[in-house]
């Protein structure tokens, strides 16, 4: 079964960096469950440009993720996205080919 990678990219203002990193640290253990791997990366040579990466073990797990209720994780995600510069957040989904 093909893995699915879902990513979210945005820029965080310097003034919100510490708050952002704190929120992500709280979120990470909540999302690393049921075979899903959640990580956050800073884009090389672009200070405060971040990319969240969710790797799901298969398409079924990816599709089921939206159905899982996790109010604590949802609240953290909303706070994180509210920090995004100009509230600009981009999403991408890719499916493993081989």
C-alpha cells in the first residue's frame, strides 16, 4: 500500500517564533499516532519558513485522519495557522509511487 505525505507550508513572523515552536512541541506527540509520522521542518536559507509533514502509512489512514476527533490537536493547529504571516497557508498531498 502506498504511503501518503501531506504537507503544510507557511511563514511565521519573527515575533511569534517562540510561541510557534512551543505550540508545535505540544502538537507533535498528539499527531504521532496510529502509524502517522508528524514532523516540522524549517526551509533551508529561509528563516521562519516552516513546513509540517504528515506521513501516513497508507491512503486509508490518510482518509481516516479527518474523522478522528482530537479537540486538543485541533485547537493547537488553529493557533499555529493563526500565526502564519498574512494567514497564508499552503497544502500539498502526494502519494508514494513506488
